[in-house]
C-alpha cells in the first residue's frame, strides 16, 4: 500500500500540472491503485471543502489559477496596441488576472467584446500581466446580459434581476458564480441555449459588491443600461497630452466681460454670456448679446482616440451622486471649461436684437476669452431682486448682470409672440449626504435667471442652424415632430373630462396647447394637464434632415451650446469651423457621409442616458421612502392600467402602484381611451387626475418599486370587500408586453402610464 500524499503535495502537483488534474491523473502521479484511491478521494474532498480546490466536472483545480483552457472576453487594445482578455471563469478571491493575448500569424482579427476559447500559460517573474493566451477558437459574442442579485443555493445559485421589466430569474450552475457571495450585485451573461420551460442559465462575469451601499444605486443603472464609465488608457493619455490653445488664428475677446451662470453644483462651464445696449442709432433700444461656447473641437479632432470615445458615449450622463462624462476630466473639467480668470478658446456668437426682441443679425467668431466671473443662478437673480449676495456680484451688477436681464426682457417679448410650448412641471431635486444617502427631496426653484440663460442658448442654437443652412453645410438638426394624432386625442379627452377645452379641426400649434395649459393653471388639474400634454409629445431626436422643432415653435434648430457633454454639438462646431474656413479641425467628408448613422447612434445614447437617470431617481426615491412604510400620504392618480393605478405622491413626486387585486373582489374594466378602471358590481370609477390618500405598503430600493394601498379617492373612503393583498414584489406579476402595457416583475413608474414628467435632479439645457 502506497502512502497517501499530503494536502500540500497534492496542491503542489496540481499547481505544476494544471492540465493533469483529474483524480485519475493525481492517482497515477502518486502511484495509487485500488483501495488507495479511496484515501485520495477523502483528501481531495477535504481540500474542496476547505476552498483550496474546486471540482470542475471530473477534474480538480486551484481556484486561484486559471484553467489551462479558459474563456476570455477580448478587451480594447491598450496604448501600445497590445490585446488583453478578461477571464470569465475566474473563481479566486483576488482581482482577475491580466491575460495578454498573443496572436499568431494566421489568427483572425479579434474585436473588443468578442469571446474566445484560449490556451493560457502562467507568466513567471516580473510582468504587467499574469498569463499569456493563444487563440483556440472564437465562441461568439454579445450574449444576453443580466444585472441582478446573486442568491446562493445548494445547486449553485440564482440571479434575481434588478430590472423591473424582467419577469424571470436565472439559474447559475456550480462553478459559474465567479466567486460571488450571497446577496451580492452581479453582472452575468447567458451561458446556455434559450429555453421555453424552466429557468434560463447564466454565468456571472462581474461582481459589483453590496447593493445596499448608497452609491451602488447609480452603479446599477450604469451597468444595467451599458453606459461606458471607464476611459481606455489611450483616451486618457491623449487627453493628458493636450495643451492649452493659444491666440493664434483667433480673435481676442479677453477684455469682453463674459460671465458664466450655472447651478451651484456645476461640474463644468461650457457657455458664457455678455450683453450691452446697441450703440447703432438705427437700432434704438436694441441689444448686443454675446454667447461664447467652449471650443471643444480644438482638442477633440476627427478620428482621434478622444473622438471615437466621445462618439461612442454620445453624451454625458448625470446622476445625483456622479457624472459619467463624455470627455475625460482633463478636458471637461479643465481645458474646455470656462473657468473664471483663465484664457480659454471658444466659438463665440454675436447677436443683435431690436427693442422688441426680434433678431436683426448675427455672426460667429473663433476666439479666445477670459471669464470675468463664474456666477450661480442665485447670485445673478439676487442682483436683480435688489439684494446682491456677494461683493463680486454687486460689482458686476451695472456692467454685466442688469444689461443681460434687459436684453432678456426684450427677447422674452419675441418668445411670447413665437409661443413655444410652456409646460409647468415642478422639478424635484434629490439631496444626498456625503455617504450617498438621500436626505431630502425638494422642489428646485425656477428663477428668471434660469429662463434668461435658456433663452439665449435657444437663440444661439437657432443661429447655428441658420448659418449652416445658408452656407449649405451638412449638419445635425435637433428635431421635434408634431404629436401623434392618437395621443393628441387622448389629451383632448383628458381635458374634456377635466372641464377644459382643446379645440378640434385646426392645424395644431403650440399656442393651442398653451391656451389649454393656461386654462388649467392654478387649478387642481394643472399638474395632470401638464403631464398629459408632455406624454402627448413625440421624443426629440437628431437627424441631418431639417424637420423643424414643434415644441420650441422653430423652423430650424441645432444643438451648439454644450459640446462638453453632447457629441451632436461637437459635430455642429466642426461644421461651423469648416464652413468658415477656420482650420483643419472642421468636419471631414467622411463625417458628412456618416451623419445619418451618427444621428441614430447619439439619439440612442441620449435615450439610454434618460432611462438610466430615471431609473436611478426611482431607486433613490424608493430608498428614501423605505423608512416610512405604513405612513399615509397624499397624491394624485397619474396613470391607469388594467393591472392597477399609478399614484404620484405630492411630497416626493415618486410614482407608486396600487395593484388592481387590492381594490376588491369584483372585476374592474379598463378603458384605455378614458384612462379609467370601473368596478363591474359597484360601478366605482378610478381615473387619472383624481386626488388620492394612500398608505405606503412596501418599497424595493434595488428596483425602484413602490407599492401603495388606496384609502380614499376625492375624499371618499375606498371599500374593498374581499380585496386581496398584493403579493411581494416579483411574485406572479403579469408579464410585461411592452412600454405601458404591463408591470413586469418589479412595479414602478417606468412600468406603466405613471412614469412621465419627472425631470432628473440636475438642471440642464435643451
């Protein structure tokens, strides 16, 4: 009988011979036969129980080492052009090892995101990678991704998706957990064929940590919506090499007292303004307004690493606790930001208005400016209210601030004649503590200073479109089409039910909608009419074809004023540079040919960011309300679906669901046309706009779900004979069929008609 090897000897053997790690291989190596193998099996089971080994099919391996043949996710090349792979089967406690892919002469080209089967070899000694890999074969790419909570079980584990729209869990087989712990937030991908019955199979690819941590809220949205939040090394290196642009080839506007006016928590300053009375005797009472926009095109040139990454992101994404920027901080927070007292390159616009706000002319200039002050909206407003909040603001009152408000007063007259859509939707701001927890949800003040900046930015965008059209230069327009007739009819029916009028039989103009909004102003129906009007609108998008902007009542409109955070604006800047012959960094013929694809892509990334921001707000609000379960709250029915009512709470603006099963045992008929539920026996009608008293039953911060019990409607108690309590979140929920058609597995405002109208927590411009 041979001696059974010690645990240390077995571990050493497996480490030296990773390809020969089956029980049979180990027994052969140590000369064990017959009954000796029983003793070996016992030692191997002890090592497995202690976590030193992991059984993988019929072989054992060290979880702190990659198997000799591994599945890798190909990453983007680094600054030196080297290709690395991320191991998808890493089971160790430490960080994933870096794997350098060494392609052979006849290997096919590999793209980032592609999955490959590779033979890996441990690297000994000092190196910036732990393994090298040789391609065995490609095994496909773009499997379905899942973000959820990992729940450990005897058969491996399960993933409970955090997405409200997901209606099933995923099974994680043994060995595919990536070392995830019970309750951790994980990212996984489909690892087996699609199934019609039973649970689909998934493999954990990334562990994201404790979902209860406050700052995990935006992290969930970033991963759920696939928003790139890490800049590749090559992009950062290119940004770090950038030098401040000088005066060469530019007009000198450094003595013009341009100022930035932004929110107090603004992370960058991409626009500055100045106004003065027009000294032209032919324009009595007129104004000259300057709008200077950061010249991002001077740093982000076509085809560069920065350009490719900015186009990929499409725009910055804003969360209450962080920003995922379009550009690295070296540019967005430094070289392109119009900081006070620092010379910065800009594309400046000079506009001339008459005393009634009509634009008489405009011109664009590539220039160098120096901001005279970085003001907040509150500082600028305080000067006009006769109570300057700072000595700096008081010094600029007569030379800068009052001339700006005088020019705006004239432009406001022209705006009134134009009649853009005037929605009045309260904007709530989520206030966070230093550790990321919600401390309050309050209405954001809407100041005249906000309207001033918005109006000047709108006019600057109009000038950019008009100039490029006149020069026959291809560009990206910002388009907003007329409302869909069906949605408009639904708005008309809601107005009629509220005792208001939206006339039929005429070409719809924003002025007609504004008259409806004015009828509702100051009444209990004001918020409902504003929300319903917003929902009747189509979504704005980008296109190279000019179709006008219905909401702003403009014939031509292009985004020009925010190139730090929107790729569309950068394209318009390049178009202006090319059309004026300002330098070689203008739009290229290749870019012009690809404008249609660029427009579609950045329209998609914009919608992606809006969804991520909305989901994050929902989750923060659910977390804020979690401590108030059982409390009674007031609100208004903001949406009706066949599975229940959505109630918008007055205090926080959160949307909660009252499941139809909790309203009573009778059948409730859903009428989509009138947005109502009617009881088959009682005849009781629930419809949008009704005031409601509710009790907070349950919240689910990870998904943003809020569950309510209806107590009163329009001051009348709701009787629920035989009503059933709603099941816990995620159990037997109706399958979601599409936007606004069903609740999915997690209830919340994005699941039905109650989700529109809430703005994200940071003030931003159109």
